[in-house]
């Protein structure tokens, strides 16, 4: 992700969409969302991408990740608190755009359709 507003908003919208879709969670079941960004992301608050995407009545909070030598750059993380009947072991954690390396133990390979999507 580049450090520009449009790309950050697009990436954040993609991530929250994938999180909700893969776990069968509706927007109405979202209680609150906590977002973090790495220190090199300075163009905007990641929460703006959530608001633009339509979650306007959900409490959001942003924070900056620790600046650790060798850490992956240009990363936004989302932790969503949701109402669900799923067990914790059934929740699919979503990592996109190269962030899969952060928690390969939690990342499930995605099956692509015939068009490669």
C-alpha cells in the first residue's frame, strides 16, 4: 500500500469487506473497530476508509504501531469486535496484500475462481 489517501481507503475497505464476508458477519453485528497503522503511514487515519465504506454508526479508534526495526512497512491492522455465534476457532483471520507473512499460522489460502479473482 502506498502512503496516499485513495489507496489507504481502498485497502481498508477491502480488508473490512473480506473480514466480514469470510466470517459471515453483517455490518449490523459490528460493535466497534480498532485500527492501527505503521509509522510510515501518515496520509490519513485508517478509520476514514471504514467511514467512507459505510460503517458510519460504529465507534472507531486508531493508533500507531510501534516503530520496530525490521517490521513490515505500510500495514494497517483491524481488530473488530462483533456479535457472533461462532466459536473463536471458527473465526477466519484475514491478511491481505503481503501481510500474510505476519501470521502465516492463521492465514488460510484463498481459492480463486476460473477468472483468477
